[in-house]
C-alpha cells in the first residue's frame, strides 16, 4: 500500500488578498487532509470545530475519529487546530521549530496578560499552552513514505507533509501555498512572519511537488 491523501474539508482565508478583500469577510479555517498508509491514519490541520469535522470526516471517508492515530499541525494557529479535540486518543505532532517558537511567544504573551488580568487574556493563553503541551515534535519520517517538509516563513516553523507515490509526489503545504491564486501568481500571504523565507519555501514546494494540497484550497496539480 502507498500513502494516500484525501481532502476532508476545503479551507478558506478570512480575507483573500488576491480577491481584493482587505478585511475579514468569513471565518478562516485550514484545509483538512486525511493521510492513510498501512494502519497509519493521520489528520493534517483539523481546522473545523470538533463536531463539524467529525461529521465531515464521516462524509468523506470510512474513518471515525477514534480510528485516527495521528494529528499533524502544519502551524500552530486557531485556523489549523480548531478541531483537534475531536481526536483525543491520537498523537498530536508538529515541527519542533514551530513548537518551540509558539511556546516562547505564548509564554511571553501570558506573562504580559498576568500583569494585566483585567483584560481577561490569561485563560485563553493557558488553554493554548495546555494544548501545545500535548503536541510532540514529529520525526523526519512520520511513517513509511510520509515525511515532514519544513516550509518556514508564514510562521517560524511552518511545515508540510510529503507523500511519496510511484508516479507523483504529493505535498500537503499548509499556508506555505495558500490557494490556487497564490500558486498561479507565485505569491505568499501578506501576514507572513518572514516574507523572504516564505517565498523561498514557496519555491521549494513547487519544485518538489507534482500535487499540492494548499492551506486554504482544494488539491492542485502543479504545472
């Protein structure tokens, strides 16, 4: 059996800069992908709320949430992890750089929030840190034919998942390649942590992948 990828839910940007949208007009959520290979069942970027994602999974594949063995986050944001609680028994994974950078940022924000408790920001940050405590660094090879592929730039540790197939290489790119328009116009998101690094990662993504599953769109052929 070769590793397979199936889009469970097509994501969306809260505002799409290449559609001339300058302010949020919808709730953003990441494209969610199911990866399967010889007893290995992984959800990448559970972007919808838990109940919604569980229902969507049942519509798209003969897989129940309790059969999911791993969850991988291409980045640690609300849009990529909103539904992670649907998979409490799975191993939660991310790139070690993303884990470390997010921990540092959250702890700094928490220290500020604790100094200003009247703003009500302490509990949300504590909740995010408790989720992050369950996220473990992913090995370079998560499973046979399923490898992580660092794509720094959108966040410090943005990381895709690369699937080796006999005739194609499939890259689940996260927001490193956001949408069809971003692929066509070779552009990265304007909200990048480091635009130069993001553009380099974009180039690496399109160089290696025959098929790209972007962060906020459906599966794309890389021509």
